[in-house]
C-alpha cells in the first residue's frame, strides 16, 4: 500500500513515521524550511528515548500520475483549499482530511472531485525540538484517530483504513457523523485555547482561577447549547459537560491543564497555532449563533 502524507508539520511527520515503521511505502509532501530540513537531515523522531530516522520519500510536487492508495491531508484549515486544488488532477482515489473544520465537506469535494474525501481527525500531538520530532499518540480513552464517511455509511475503504491504523498501532474510532464530532471537538478545544490566550502566564494557566472558571462555564454552555439544538454529542462522554456542576468542571480543567497531557496536547498546539485556533473560535461561535437563530443544529 502506498501512502502520501501531504503536509510535514508535527502531525504529518508523526503519522509518516508511524506508517513507515509499520512497513508501508510512505511519501511525505513538504515545502519551504521543512522541505529543506527533511532533505538535509531526514525525518528524525524520538521513540522510547532513542533517536530514529523514518524511511520515507520526500517530494515537493505531486504529479497527476502519482498514484497513492490513500493521501492523508495534514495541513491547517486555511491551507485546505490550496491543497485540494493541487490534488484535483491527481489520480489517487482517497483523500483523508485530518483537519479541524466546520466547512461543509461538499465544498471540498467540489474542489478535488466527488467521492474522494474521507473526513478525519488525528489523535496525536507534540513539537519539533530542532530537527527532531517529539510527539505522542493521544490516549485512546481521550481521543483516538477518528474518521468516517460523509454519508455515515460503512464502506470497504473505512475497513482498509482501520487495518492500516491497526498495523501501525494507532488507536482509532469510526463515527457515523464527522460533522457532529467536529462540532463537539471544537466546542471543547476552542475554550481551552482561549484560556491559554487569556492567561497572564499561558504555560501556567491552571494557576489562574478566574481563567479556569471562565473555561469551565464556557464548556458547559457550549455543550448544553449543542445538546439543545439536537446535535448528537460525540463521543458520548461529551454529555458530561452538560450535566457536571461548574465547580467540578473547573477542578477537572485545572488538573488537566496542569498535567503533562495538557502541556503536550493542549498548550503546545494552542501556542503553535494561534491564528488557526482564533479562526476556529470564530467558526464555532458563528455556527452556534446561526443554529440558535434558525432553531436547528443541522448543517447550515
């Protein structure tokens, strides 16, 4: 099986390393400084305290005739349209879009071709330290790699992706509605990112009681609103934000922000992608406001 990782940031590089280690033929598409680094040093990553170099091919152009069984799109949301336009004439049938978004997937298919998009979201985080990638998979109980068909159906290619991830030892889940899942995900991560941006000392945001209280209240408000709109909260544990008292949510958020998990998967991502997170802030609250006005939680 031939795989293309389109985007060589933390997420793309990490999945490329995992797929390569599992024995898949893995190609990484990169540009700019990241391309220069990969060409000079290779894809270096840390695993169990040791330095490794992933066996991947690095390219800076995707030819129309380059066939890959699956293309994993690991770019920021504001780069998706450019990437899909570049992939429009490529012959590969499946594009797994591992991107935060509330944009209708139909718009993406209009750009790259009908039936090619498989919405997904990664379950990993980390950072680069010099040329070396230091990343980890999110615990399965918190957020495995998540994907599903736009129409919610079970298909052969979902089974193939499942086997691919299983061989690479990547926890995963298939959901019926990636749109609902993305809504719930943004309803959670946007207030978390906002907390870091509001804190006087972001790395120690957990020490600022007013920030933690505001975050807890916003999380509860977001999920109660989505629930009232008839959105299926996905995964089910998101219902806890609706029913748990604010003081419990505040205590829980404080503990998570303080933990190593909070540092790797929340703080680092929020501080490395402030423009993207602020754009997503606008998207989720505009979506909720429009849905409340229309009286529906459907795709607007």
